C-alpha cells in the first residue's frame, strides 16, 4: 500500500502529458518534479558554462563625450534652422534634408566615412581590430560607437567602447576634433565665397597699386614734378616778386638819375641790378630755352620748371589719379575683407564641448552577472524542453510511421556523416 501511495510522487506515466490538456498544469509539474535531477543537472552545466564564458569575455571600457547643439541663430545654420523650425514648407524642407534639428548636421558628419577613415588611420585601428580591409575596421568602429541626440535640449552624446580605457577616451575626443576640422573645411556659405573673392581681388589691386605708385615715383624723380598745382603757384609767385623788384628798382633809378649822373657808382650798380632782374624775369616768362651762360642755378631751375609745367601737367595728373584710385579701391577692399572674415567666422558651426571624454575607471561590459543569469535561464528552458519532448516521444506508439521514420533517420544519419566526412580523411 505504501509503494502504491508513493508512486505518483516519483514516477509519471508519459501518457499523463497528453491527457487532461483542458485541465490543470498539475501533471506537467509532476513530470518536471519526477525529472528534477535531470533538470538540475542541465541547469548546473548551463550555469557553469555561462560563468566560464563570462570570465573569458574581455573587458571593455566606455568613454563618453557630450556636445552642445550648434548655434542656430546666425549665418547659414540660422537660415536652415529657421526654415526647419517653421510650419508648412519648413517641415517639408526638414523632411527633404533628412533632419529636423541643427544637431542632425553634426551627427551626420560624425557618422561619415571621412571622419571614420581619419580615426581608423590615426589610431591604426586596422591592426587593433585585426581587420584585413579598411571597410571592416570602419564597420567595427561604427559598431563600437554610439551617437544619440536629446530631442528636447539638442545635446549630442557620443560614446566609444574599447578594450583600452586610454584609447577609448582618445577616440572619443578625436571624434570632436575631426568634427570641428571637417565642419570648418566644408563651409560653403555666401560669406565664405565672398571672403575668397575679396581676398583674390585684394591681391590683384595691391599689385596694381604698387605698380602705379612705382610709376608715379619714377616720374616725379625724373621730372621734379612733385605737386604741379603748388609748384605752379610757387613759380608764378616768384615771377611776380621779381617783377615787383624790377619796378621798385626802376623807380629808385629814376630818382637817382635826377640827382646823379650815369657815371655815379650807385646809378651803375642799380642799373646792373635792374638788368639782372630783367634777365631773370625773361627766363621765367619766355618760352625760349635757357642758355648755358646763365649763372644762377636756383633761378635757372625756376625758369626751366615754368616752361615744363604745361607739358608735365597731363602725365602727372594721369599718374596721380591712377595711384589715388588704386589706393582708394585697396582701402575699401581691405575693410570689406575684414568684414567678410568676421561674417564667415560667425557662419562656421563651432563645436562646443559640454563634457570631454575621460579615461574610464570601471569597465562597461561584459555584465558577468547578466551573462550567468541569461545562460542559466536558457539552460532551464532547454531542460524543460527536453523533459517534455522525451515524454511526448514516449507517448507516441512504436507503430506510428512518423516515429519509425524518425528512428530510421537517427540510426542511418550518423553512419552516413561518418562515411562522408571521416572516410576521406582516413583515405588520405
């Protein structure tokens, strides 16, 4: 009676699994309880394997960089952000460009092949990742890099996983450096094009200004024409002064002649002075060229300059005007060039770092506890599946054709596999 009473606790008939399907789960629980040693063995083996795998997995460290969103209130970024933030057509433009926030521009640059190739080459990641091709190293880097955006604040978070904590921080910071460099080099705004144009124009005007100034300087040195207008005033004023001196000397001579004879010393001296003044006045006002007998270099220069002034005025004015025009153009372009540089600097999306990548002190993964828990759960499910599968197999009659076919396949398949894979190796 005791054996009959304890039989249900230790042994369950296979048919019990297929019966009472509309009833409770009690027969299934009894079946699992009866095979508890088998289930426990599978669970222990699974936990052991999971623990070994968890301990063998290499440590990986994560370094994180946080970036402020690009300034969307100035330049081309402001225009783009304004169009994307407005309703109607702005939404359509944002969808057309594939982004709805200015931060998406930075994210697309960070995920570009150009940035990834620069980082792969910079840290020699092909050797680190054991990659044969550049594409494989680039793909591994992308898998180890996580980039996300906070939709409310627009802050960009970039995280890099690597087995070396130092390299993880360096790669994360390298992303920021390459983003800053590439965003500046890809600027194609109107201010950038204007700055380049003015810069080239400024160089050309500088060459023309130097040429005009050189020609004007050589002309002035050769002819002595420094300021035609002022020089003309000075020469005319000097001639008038000489004429006044002649008139005064003649008046004084007439007064002396009423008192003294022509043989008087004072009369002779005054006549000689008047002759000299008349001679100088003739040289200043006469168009005839001066003779070699003129003895006063200063007054000879005065007469010669007065004759040449009408001929020098036209080329002097032309060279002077050309030099002044080039100087004015150069001054205007210099001001515009400085303004264009300032405007271009405003339109470049500056990368502002909120948090730099720091060397992590603790590993990020593997989560060994999670690995063991997951492996144990899979082992438990596998044990339950085997218990139920064995019970269902035993419940099928031996005369069932499907069972007979499965038995035959299980008997023949191992022999066929051995003959297909092992026999050629032995023969060789």
